[in-house]
């Protein structure tokens, strides 16, 4: 009977089994609904490989711990098998964009590299194929970093920190401690922190390797922006002009600076890194302008799956806004949204599982929140409200999508179809 148990039958679990087979090891799969494949049980000799997102309260976790089994996450298990250098990016928001930017720079500068991790391609699916001259760019979530004790990438990046996934983590402190595992075990290489985020800066004191900082404007940082990109380390200083970066909203400028600094840490010359960023194309569903009709611009920010992301999105517009929020519950409170609302926010509409909670929160701030069952009805109402005065209909959910959709991508695509249908009706 195998002593290796793969907990979870999703994409990561399946790839872990394939990887183990390639290593000549056998494994048994398990999940709480179906139990074990074949005859197996948790024992003190079991190594339980966890797929991301399985909460600490899960039945199998409790059973495994009660009998003394060793629980190991995918990131922790796969890291020692990786021959290349890793750049690991974590943070509440901006992980995906920063990883994509780093990978784009490396590809444009002909640096052999792979993009793996939380963004979609499991680390376990390719780790055995990585050569020692390759850079692996990893998007590392709090789920993957929880309980890591040996994970130590060559470069770590910490974008920002705000409450998230509190339906998984017992507290914000537990969530923060998971994020710290992105860099706390590094003894060599570089740990990169966002100097504009006080929570991140506070945690950077736990770092044991070389610390670097980036900022959109703070000239104490190793990488900052003053109309051009400035990189400095001691007496060495270089400044590179960039029209592209001057056009970015603050959060994406921050992501770009983090990506440039990380790329330089693995040997990309500064000027080449900045030039490469200039050709980057942003991913869909993150403040994506979908269409404009009758003076109303529709913006898809479905990737805003937590409150901090929605607060950031609201700050990107000075025009009139009707905002659509809501989705599945992750245990966050919504006060920060209403604290951030400026007079240009003319309407707040909530849909989905969290609509009642958001509406109740709005009442505390004397903000009336309209509730709709479906995003289609919410979008139509926002359009009719904003059309006489002009502005933006922004879907920035502040919640996960799993009440009605399989992912934020499916939710964003649905919103875009709703917008297309609405504009089609208007044109007829």
C-alpha cells in the first residue's frame, strides 16, 4: 500500500499523481466526498500531498492530523525537485499581472523561462522538465504557501496585503503568516517588497536575505517612477524614460515596477527590462474597457475578487461611476468599499450571494445599495442611471465568483455578453 496520498482530484491533484509516477512512486488519491481510490487509510507513515484550497477544517485534514500523517503542500513538495531558479510572487492583488509582466520581460529578453503556479499551470505539471538554466515564475497563493517550511525562491516579490480568503484562514494574522512564507526561508537571493504598502513593509523585517523595495514615487526605493524608471543600489543609479508607464493607473504602474526589479535580479539589464515592459498587453477582466455607448463606458473588473481590489478600482476613475459588486462569500467585511466611496460614485448595485451583506454594510454609511438577482438586470439598471450624465458602469465584484460561475473569467465573459446584448438593443 502506498504511503503517499494525494488529497484532491482537481488539476493539481492529477498532475501530482503524474509527477509521482514519473519519479517511480505510486500514490493513492483521496477527497472528502469519495474517500480513497482503493484500499488505503491515513497512517503515521503517510505523506499527504495537498491540493491548494483545501481548508484546514476539511474532514481529511482532521483525520490525517489525528493519526500523525505528514501534510505537505504542492509548492513545498515540488520546490526541491526544481533545477532552475524560481521567482515567486505573492500578495493580495497584482500577483497574476506581476507574474505575467515578469514572464513577458524574460521572454522578450530571450531568458529561458516558464510561468507556473496559481495562475493556471500547476508547478507539479512541469517541475521535472525544468533545466538548470531556466527561470520559473511562480504565482504563489496563500493556500499554496500555508505551512511551507523549506520553500525558498531565488527572488520573492510581495505586492500588497489586505484581508482576503478569511473563509479559509482562521484570521487575518494566519493569512499574513502564510504570505510571509514566500520569503521568510530565503537565505540567498533577493526579497522584493512594495514600499507603498505599510503592511508589506512591516512584514519585510522578517526577511533574512537581501531586501529590495519598489514604489510608484518614493525615492528611497530601489526602483521608483519619476516620469522615468529609476533603479538604484548604493551609489549606482540608472534612469530610463518610459511613455508607456506614464499612462498606467497607479496599481499597474506598481506591478510593472515590481516586475522590472525582479527581472533585473535574475540578470536582465535595466534598459532591456523597461523596453520589454512597453510591449506588454494586459490580461482581460482586470479593469478591461469592454465598450462605450451613449456616453457610458463599461468596464470589466471581474478579477477583483476581494475588497481591496475593488477599492483600488474605484480610485482609478474621476468620472461618474455606477459600480456592480457581489458574488460568493469569502468572509470579508465591506466597510472599506464604503469608506472609499467618493461623490463621483452615483450608484452601488449588489448581486449574488453577498448582496444582502453588502447592502446592510452600505446602510451603516447611509449608502443605499440596490440589489438584483442577476448581473444582467444590474448592468441594465446601472446603464439607464448613468446614461443621462455620462460615465462608467464598473463591474468590480469584491467577491469570488463561485456562487454562480466557475471562475472570475466566466463571470467576466458573462458581463461582456450582457454589455454586447444591451448595446445591440440600444442600436436597434
